[in-house]
């Protein structure tokens, strides 16, 4: 089901926001309709410079607290690791040192089977290629586990990013943006107990039909690794790929085509395995104009689920990984536009029927949500912009 076009409404809201008297952002406080009722939208934390900025998705750990990283800011201006409880009590656990443990983390923390949280730092560190780290939810202790491209060996991968996945055998799987034999990125695996590391795939890059710069990996029910590259492939606008956990049987499952193609182009993020056994993902471009949500079926067929529209209520583009609700619905966010001009939180069936849970206003705080949502109880938690002001916030939306 596609949303009804609301072009005049969206344009009017955009112009009103630009021409209004208050271009400076202010914190929006939503009044409660009745005392004691749950707020539909709440801002739980506003990031100060020492807290960090441009936070990534939140991970709910076994201790009931949320953990995440901020890409910038902190005491050393290279990013932070932070934690927060469900009431918004916030704590910085670590400020990254560019020369020691790296800088500018761009990761979703993985809650691993050993009780630790694992993540990656994209740049810097002793090898200048980033590093892999862990955080203890019980103590808050931060530890660098391994730099990438040890001793300058960029062939094993450089600049990790995106979400990792852990297999039933304890190995953690991830991707690097660059490095490898063609400097086009890699898929790797690492074991936290033994410290063993192996590069599973070196991407061939531009002009080869292979992908370029992978951005996360997921595990299929049959044990295969499945992921996307936002560029490369037959038309250089992205691929879906698969391979075995030992690195064998690599293949390009699908090459995305140009923007006019209905499936979309330039996929990004970690594919989501839904209850129907199929994977779901999103593209940043293509479809009618503004990206799509697509399905990768168990037989390898790729099909369109939903097309985002320039003046649609849903907004565009999808700005983070999709997550799965307990009822089998997909949940995600869009960065901008939508019914109120500032992006949305939405839910969607696997058949493509969508509903807006929260529309953000163009000049409000929060707006422009980013990254994967995290579900806890009756709420969806996420991160967003402060509007026209610099900085970021953590918010929660009531899952209606």
C-alpha cells in the first residue's frame, strides 16, 4: 500500500518552517493529555560536547541499560562510548584517543554470548586503520581487543564499519570499508576467546562486477553470511552477496541497477531476517526517486516491498537498519520529509503496508532520526538531530 500524495501540505510546511520567526531550534516539550499517561514522544537526553555527537544506534544489554557510541565529540573530540538507563540517566564510559584506540566509531554495539559488548572504531589507532574493542556492561570497562591492518598489512582489511554478527560457534563476523587485496573492503571473522582473526573475502571493486565497500553482514538460517555493498556490481550501484562462514562459495546474489529501476539502488546497512524466513533491506536511491524497501527471498529472488515517495507521509530515505517487532512487523526511520517535514518512525508489514508511528516536525527537536531503533517494553528508542541547533538527542516513541 502506498501513501496518498500530500505535496501541497509538505511544501506548505517546508515554507512555513523557513519563513517562521524562530529559525533557532528549541527543545520541544510535548504536554501530556492526562496526568500519568505515557507520552507519545519524549526527549530523554540532549548531548553536550563532552557526551559526544552523531550517536549510533542503541544496544539494550543484559543489565537493562542502553549502550552506544558517538562518532564525534567527547573529551578528545574523537568520539565516545556511553550508556543510558530507560529514564534518560546518561554516562560517558570512554572518550576515544585517536592515536591509541582510534577515532570516529561508526558501529552498532554487538551484545555477544560472553556478556560483553563489541564494536569497532573506523579510523586511527596504532595502525591508522581502526580497531575492534569491547565494553563490559557490569563494570563499564573499555578494552582495545585488536587493531585492524596490524603491522601495516592493509590486505586484512581497513576502516571497519556497520553492524557485526555472531555465529553459534562464537565467531564474530564483520566488514571493512577499505583494505583487502584491491582496497575495496573485506569480510572478516574474529574469535573473542582465542583472538584468532581471518579475512574471508577480498572484494574486487570497481569495474569487475563485484561489490565495493561492504557495510555489515548478517547470518542466514542455513549459516551463510549475507550482506550488501552500496556500490560496485554490474552497474556500480550496489550488490547483495553471500558466502560461507569459512569464506568459500562467495557469489553476487543480485546487482542493483540504475535509479529508474523499481528495486532501487545503493543499498545500505544490515539485512534483517524476518519471521517469514526472508531478508529485508533498504536502498538510499532509486524506485520512484527516494529509495525503497526490498525483499531477498530464500530462493535468492529480490523483489520490491515498498517505494518511498518525495511527498509521501512516510518521508525518505530510510536512515538506518530495519528491526523486527514481536508481532512480525518491520520498524524503521526516515531522515526527512514526511507528513511534518522532519522524518518519521514507521512500521511496515512484510507485504509493504506502512503506518507512521511518529512524524517529526521540520524545525522541532528531535527531528531527522538516524540509525536503527531499539525496542524496550512499550517504546522504540532512537537517536536524532536537535533540529536547527548543533548536536543530537536520544528519544523514545510509544509503540502504538
